[in-house]
C-alpha cells in the first residue's frame, strides 16, 4: 500500500468516526412537515408496553396528556444526567395545572442492568414525575426502532462496569393523541424544553 493510499484510509476512518460520534450525540435529524400538519413526524414513534417499578406501562395509558420521552441508561456518565437535569428544571418550571397534563418517561437502553427498582430511583432523583421504564432486550429494541433511537453496547474491559452504551440524545415530545409532536436536540436549555412542552400543551386534541 503506497503512502497516498495510507493517507486516504486514515482520513476515511477519521471521517467515519466523526460521523458516528455526531450521529450518536444528535441523531439523524428529521425535518417536520409544515406547521399545522396533523402529524408532523409521520412514521416516528407509536405505542409501546414496558415495565415500571409498579407494573406495565404503555404510551396509550397517557392518552390526553403530553408525554416527554428520553432514552438512555442509569450508568451513563454524561448525556443522560445532563439531559435529565435540564428536563427536570423544565418540569419544575411548569405551573401546577400544566404539570398535571405532562408525563415524562425515561426509557432504558440497558435493560440487563437497569431493573425497574433502579430505574425508579434514578429517574426520581432528577424529578419526582419522571417515570423510569425498562423491558426485555427485544422490547427495548422494538421501541428504539419506532423512535429511531441509535444505540449500541461498547465493551469497556478496563472498567468495572464491563461495557457502556453509546446512544443518541433526542428528547421526544408526544402530543395528546400519541403522535410525536416535537423533537428537542441534546444540549438544549431548559427554557427551550419548557417552551416546546407548552406549545404542545396548547394544541387542541382532535
């Protein structure tokens, strides 16, 4: 292999690594349909059944409310605690009547370690309304596909945990009828999350 080919290979690998990192930190962004569309993100999301510390939970249990969903895992060192802290700040800023109409969910991408009691304790640390959900690996894979969540386990042989989970960091806001109404990028401030949730709350149910 000549020098030019080596350089091209190194550059290609570096570019691929950059794209993968961006994909997991931001997710492939989906442009919504024009304002006023009944379903701005057709084909994205949908109902599911997972497990909380108190039993089975489905998205349809919260029909009529605005549901805020974030995917991650309790051993996450950065994206999850950052996102959940900001989400908790936004939830705390809601008025009482608004808060009654909003249900936040934290869905595990690491079901083998994130058992329901751990999910409940971890989620409540950021805000008492956040409900932690987990399930079988097959259930998690299915709901992740529905919401186009990118995730993969990464071996960490030097860590006592054994592996980490790389994942995208989008916050999904689901409207009162169960359709994805808005996507919020990782790194957005609490004010933007609060504004987006209030906008979805203000939309009349059909």
